[in-house]
C-alpha cells in the first residue's frame, strides 16, 4: 500500500493552514490595538455599532440576491448535467425533466422578489433626521440584513436540494418511467423550502424603513 498525499489531504491541509493564518492575523491585530492604547476599539460590539444601517440593509439585499442565484445555478448545474447525460441513452426524459430546471429557476425568482421588496424600505435621510432616529434605523437595518440573509440561505439550500432530487429523478426516469411522478412529489416538497424563508423575510422586513424621516 502506497502512502502519499492525495487531493483530499492537500485540501484538508490547505483549510487547516488558512484557519491558522486567519487566527494569527486576528491575534496580531488585537495585540496592535492593545499596545497602541486602543484596545477598547477591538470589540465586536463597537464594530457593529460603527457600521451604517444603510450598509446592513444593502448587504442583506445583496445576500438575498446572490445566495438565491447561487442556489439556483448550483441546482441547475446538478440536475442539468444528469438530464443531458441520461438523455443520451433515453432521449424521452429530456422534455419532462425540464421541470426540475424550472424549479431551480424559481429559487432565483424568490431572491429577486425579496430584494425588490426590501429595497423599497431604503430611502435618503437628512443629517438631523438620521441622528435623531439612529437607534430605529440601526434596528431596521439589522432586520433588513437578516431578512435578506435568511432568504438567501434558505434558497441556497432549496436550490441544492431541488438539484440533487431532480438529478435522481432524471436518472431514475431513464431506467424506469414509472418512477418519475413519485420522485417529482419529493421535488415539489423540496422546492417549498425556499418559500419558508421568503414568508419569514417578508414578515421580518415589513415596514422596517431606513431613512425617509
């Protein structure tokens, strides 16, 4: 038996050294702040308070859009490759298995809808109004951020789930046409995962305006 470093071990060592470098970097930054008399600034709470509510809100919208599109693309990549590969031996599966691709595309649409809803809650504000309502804007900014993040993560999981199940449906359909409808039911339930995040995000971001006062 030959011993050596394979691809998996190289990847594990790469991740390990990355973690070590990141930890050492944080320690070095902390020591710098401590020895320069600014140790109180090296605080998570201070960083969170210093970030503008507009930044939190826009980051949440970006997360909703980016992660949803990532989940849709990932799912289409998984199920699409199986449909193309299985269609070589069983061309009949190409048309009806496109429903899996449609389910994956719906995941990206969820993200677009939430991004459009959340962006309506961002408006300009005067310096006096921003200072007076700063606490409310911070709270609303956090709500918009986590609403977008929640949507993006749910849709990312949903897209991967639909892609894997759709891939299995295509391969199973290539072997036995009777299995397609049964697996399609599982795929429908998998596609509903993204809707859970959309519903909660709508409730979380409802009337949470940043600016406009």
